[in-house]
């Protein structure tokens, strides 16, 4: 009887719950596949034939893996060439690997589709499924992406905590920068703990809305004039009306593996603009990678979702699914299983912004529909004492 072997590939940025998905995959696949391989360093390791054997992980190792942040197998951002794909196909033939799971974001889903098509056109029958993961929450076709809820909880709690600090000893301005090159799901989450006009954040800026420096300075001046201090949340990828980033690092050495310039640093850029134009003291805060690696802020629902997509992916392969992605269904209407399968061609490389109907005008550009969506995903925030706030 021919052996049936499984390959797992992690791609893109790590999250608090990425390894929970990996643990669920291995746990579900044990006893159903002869070998379970994991590509080291994602697509890059796949091309270089660097693999880990996950077949015999113990229950204790699995539990530790499930509770660890980061990407245990390593990850990468790479676009394989035709020669790369040919070498990969040769290895798949040698090891008789005909089942592949790609765990990642938009780029990884595109990579999964590319590998599947190449193998199919070469006459090698494989089954390929995508498993969603990204703190940006921007994959089309799924209600939410494992990784987002935990990162959103970190941002929401950090913004609330920052507000109590700045209010206690007025700065008077602090600007908190979140990840989000193209979409504002994380920056919008900064306002989850806001209960009154005085609470942080007072201004939020997202890539979904064009940014105007003149309007920003005017809005900030009004907030500070009213209450003496302000906290601003801003996504790293905000753009002006022409579509140009407000700030990005120009040094080519700071570009990522896909030659994209680093966008981080906009909070410091805006802080300097505030100091120069409004003559106010202004700090910038940039949690950066901490926002996607803090296990103390991991969301219970996020852990559940991360394991669900892993188990669903293995079940999908065994049921014959291919060239599809596991999609989480809304908590309000989860169907029988909580997930469905959507064609990779409908999601690969497609970015999902915050729905237009969830957005509005004003200093906080998202409305109640967004917070009704986010609250059960992120979970409760730590309460604050504010009896003497005013």
C-alpha cells in the first residue's frame, strides 16, 4: 500500500496562535498520514529542501507548541520561480507527498494556488488547501483570520492603558502606531475600550480613509484645547489622497523579501509634525512585533479559531478537498461546523478592508457594527479605576 504523506508550510508574519494551528494539524493528522513533514522557514525552506519530521511529536510537546507564540517551523516571504517549483515537485515525487497545507495570509494563499497549479500541469496529483492566518484580518472569504483577535486585544488594551498614563501626567500628546500596511483592522481595534469622549483614543486614522496632515493637526489641536491631552491611534500604512504612504523607510536595505519598503515609523513622523507645527510635546509609541507575539494578550476565541482551521484543513484533505481555503463562518451563524471551504482563486492575493458599511465620519471612523464584531473575538479587557478621572 502506497504511503500517504502530509506537508505543512507556514508563511508570512508569526502570531500568538499560529503554532496552535500547527499543533491542531499534527494532532488531527497523526494516525491518518504515514509521515507529517513541516517546511522549515516557509516557502524558502520548501525550495531548499529543509524539513522537520512532525510525525511523532508527543502530547507534552504538542501542548507546549500550542501555547508558544511565533512560528515554530520558521516562516518567510518568497515568490518561487519556475526552477524553484520544479525542484519542489521533484522532492514531492521522491517523498510521495500528495497532501499540502499552506498556513498564512494573502501571499501564502497565492503561493498555495501557484504550487497546486504547477503540480497539476506537470501531471502530479496533489491536494492543496489554504489555512488562514494573519493579524491584519485582511483575507477575503473568511469572517475572521486567526491571529487578528489576539493582536487586536493587545492594541485595545495597550491603548486603554496608555490613556490612563497620559491622563495621569499629561504629555500632552501620544501617538500609538499599529501594524496595517493596507488595511486598518488593528488600528480600529484601538477604540474597543473607549467608553466616553474623554477616553483614549481620541483620534484614529486608517488606510481606508485618505489622510490629511492639515486636518489631523486641526483635529488634534481641538482635542488638546478641550481636555489638555490626547492619544492618537494610527495604522502604519495610512496614505494621502493620491495613494502615497504618509511615511515609509526609503533605505532599500530596509525592504522586505518581496522588495516592499517598510512602512513603520509613521507615529514618530507625525509626532515631529505635531511638535513642529503645534509646538506641543508629543511622544510616539510603536509596539511593533510585540503586538503579535504577546501571549499574555492571546484571545480565547482566537485560540479556538486557530485550532479549528487546523483540524478542518486535515479533515478537508481526507475528504478530497483541494485548491480551497478553510473559511471561518460568523459566530452568529456558524452552521454545523463553524467553517466552510472557499476556492483559493477567490481569495488568493485579495485584500479585505473594513466593510464600508461599518465605517463613518468623525474622529473614530468605525461604528457600532465593527465593535459588535470585534468584542466577542477579542474578549474582555482589564478594567480601570477612573473615579477621580475628571
